[in-house]
C-alpha cells in the first residue's frame, strides 16, 4: 500500500500494465512510479484516480487536459483541480464537480470563472453550507 515501495520495482515491472493496475488499485499515488507510457494509459489513470484524485499530479500532461480524466479526479478529490491543465480549469462542469466535492477547489478555477458572478452564485446556492462559497455569495450579493 506504499507507493514508494512500488518505485523499487524494476523498470520492466513498472511498465507492466497488470502490475501497475494492481499497485494503483491499492494506492493511486503509485502511478507516479509507473512508466511514462502507463501514466498516459487511460485505464491505468482511471484506476489510480478511483483511489486518489490527487494522483492526477502524476499523469501525462495530455491527460491532465482531458475533461473526463479530470472529472474522475475531482469527483474523488475536488482539490485535484490544482493539477489539471489551465484550459480544463475554465470548464464549468469540471469546476462545478470539483467545488461540489471540496469548496476550496474554487481557488484553482480559472480567473474567468472565479470572476463570473452567476457561476459563483450557482456554486454558493448549490453548497451554501460551505464557508468559502458562502463568503463569495455574500460578497457578490453586496455588489
């Protein structure tokens, strides 16, 4: 269950999809020790994100731009949004899912979405018990 231990496996084993799927199924962070090819494999990445959304940090840059992959990450841990590429941080669906999971994730949304009064009010109404969204809601209501 320790991703660091997986890092001591041979390069051959860290490139073996079956071995990596087993490792990331126990701890998603093990993907950080997998071969670059497997960090770009959607099956392996999805398995890692099921156990640890923050493992998005270790997946290929291309997949950090993939809306479905980022949604899988933020549905597990909203704060994984910080590891998504910038264009995905401007996607309303992705940010909505991230903030629904963890309200502080709004900090990692694009500047445009954080400045969008209607969007922030929608978030606040959806999750008015979350302090951060409530503060933003109150801020915009004063304007």
